[in-house]
C-alpha cells in the first residue's frame, strides 16, 4: 500500500529525532495499562516509551510498527519486549492472542483502512480483552481549518533542518467512537485530554 510505504519512509527518516521528543509515557496511557494483565500488543509502538511501562508492571509486551528504525530504538529502550515490523491493518497474529492492546497516536496516520485496523484489533483480542485507542483531536484549538477538513499533512522539522510531511486524519471524538463501534468493539470510556482523543473499549466476543 502506497501510504504504508510513505509513512514508513517518513518515520524511518525522522526516527532518531522523534525519539528525542518522545521520552515520557502519557499519563492517560499509564492509567489504562495499570488495569491490564498478560500479553499486550503496543500497536504502532514507535520508540517503545509505553512498552517500558508495561514491562515494569510485569506484562508481556509485543511492539509492532511500520518503521524498522523506530523498532530498533524500541528494542534498545525496552529489551524485554518482542518487536515485529508490520502493518496495523493486517496483523500477523492469531485470533484471541492478546489480553490488551495499546493503539496510541497511530491510527490517525492511516489514509485508508482505519476501521479495518480496528477490526484486526478485535480479532486478535481475547474475549474480555481491552484496548485503548488515541488520536490527535480535530476539536483541538491548534487547528484553524475549514469546517469539513479532516485530512492534513503536518510537517516534521528534523533537527538537521530537513522537513518531512506526515499524513494525519483528524478525528473528532465522535467520529473515532463511530469507527470503534463499527469494528465490533464495545466502548467503555471516551474523553479528550490535551490535544488527543482517547477511547477504551472491550472485546465482548
Ligand atoms: C506518532 S507515533 C506514536 C508512537 C507510539 N505509539 C507513542 O505513543 O509514542 C506513530 C507510529 O505509528 C506508526 N505507524 C504509522 N502507520 C502505521 C501502520 N500502517 N502500521 C503500523 N505502524 C504504523 C509509525 O511508524 C509511528 O511509530
């Protein structure tokens, strides 16, 4: 898929600088992880900042990402995790393989197949398994866009001056909720915090 290759190239190119700017886990994610147990997938794990939190809590974590360069950084940061290069829309795992999924700040990079990726999450979650999905929020003050515009390219200014455009689908919380429901997952909680939408959901089977 073309957008997969583009996203992968961009994140590979900015990986080292990106890592310097993503040192700390988000408190909303830490709060969610506390209630998890067993085998967890960090989908779009980036530099592994949330994998470390999971390992510290004794969870068994697998990180999957499209960017090989970010996976290398994640492996260095959190060597106890297992890491796989892959696509969030076509997950290389069997039905009911995970107790929980973190899908943080990654779904908004998919130009297509966002519901497909959520359906994949449902497929690989055990019955009763939990997922947190987050995205940048269309409701944030930072966007000054025409009413209906949802798709934007946002520049990343690398520390050496080179600029890379990243695709974002700007979800409203309502639209993200609709996509989660369309995947068959059941929403447990939803909120906006800072510039992000957060939804936690359960696979009720
Ligand atoms: C903004 S980063 C967030 C990383 C991490 N979840 C965090 O909270 O720090 C988005 C991540 O999604 C990954 N990504 C984008 N499209 C993807 C896809 N189709 N499949 C898997 N990972 C993808 C990128 O490579 C990048 O690591």
